[in-house]
């Protein structure tokens, strides 16, 4: 299993990318793609200046006709820079990479973001709430239809001990069957103890129902990034990349297996 990046090793890998930022990226010239409209209610233009913070981003869509899904953890810094880690599925391909970038908010409660990684530069427009926190964004790419949801992440380390007892999860996406992508959905009820999970899943793959027991183990770093491997009673193995919410908030996960592209949420129960 490949080692997880800690916060310090991530920063070390990001520094060369930061030094390579071109002047055009530093100027952050991209503007929100908002059409002209009549004067808006005052409430649309009232928000606080964004504060530094950490966020989890997730969403799914299409790229060049193929399904795509992303799961990210990102930190907004006070000087307008950002840094993060991105897990991405594009069709049957999985990738993960650190990135850096810049964010800038305007006076009307929108922000522009540019991210730079080894695979290129990506821009997006972000809607802010009244507290100035990012809530939702649209990726600005001509061949990609992808929006991302922001979830605030507390600035504290994550621990396996935060996941204990009864947990439920829900995931939805696509499965590669008979040479084409078909919808899938899975609901799970499971029991956690010190990073070990056992549970029961009810699944629909292209409308074909399955029921199976399973067990697995979560490997988690203090940076809240992790890897989950599960094996079920039907002989299948499943691999996921995880971004855990600090505290007892559960975690988001993206499947890495080529034939299943799913994005899900696991939540701890009272």
C-alpha cells in the first residue's frame, strides 16, 4: 500500500510547483462567467471576506462523454494561495496528485480559483455564502461538465478512533458492464472498531440487485486522507480513496477500481 502524504510532505512537493507559476496565473485573470442581469437584491451582494480554512470538495459529471468524479481536500491560505490533494476518476482511469493555486473573491460574493498540478491548470468559479465560505463551484473547461460541493473541514488531525460503532453509507455512480457505463447505487450498514469494518450491503448494478456481507480496513493519516480496502462474501475486492471529516463526521470516498466509478458518503450513527 502506498504511503499517505502528511501535511509537511505535501508542502514539500508543492513548493516546486509554486515556484513554476507563470505571471498569467499569478495575476488570476479568469473572471466569473456570470451573465448580465437586472439589479439584484441587496442580499445577493452581502457577504464577509473569505477567511483561511480547509475544505473537502466532491462532485461528479462528464468529460468528453465519459463519466468523471472528483474528491479533494483543499486549504485556502490568507495570502490568496491554496494547496490540496485531488483524487479523480475519469472513465476507467484513476489518478491522485497534489496541486497548488490561487483564489480571489470579488465584491459580489463570488470567487475565482485556479489550480495547477503536474497534469495542467484548471479554473473554476465559486459561489460564497454570507460568511464568505465557498459553497459550490463550476469547473470552467469547454469539454467538461462538473460542479463541486464544498464541505468545511475543521483544522485538526484525524484519528481512526473517531469511527466507532454503527455507521451507514450511501454511494452512487456508474459501472462498466457489457461495454458501456450503467448506473449503480449501494447502501451499507456496518460496524466499526479501530479501523476494522464489517457490514452488509444492498446494491443495484444496472438494475440487478445484490446482497453481500463484507469486511475491510481503513488506513488513515493525520491529514485526514486515507485508503480503504474491502472484500465481500461474493469474492469481490473494492478499493477506495477516502477524505475523512475531522471528529465524528464520517468520511467521503471515491472508488479506484476501473469498472466501478462511485462517489459516496459514510456517516456515523448515534
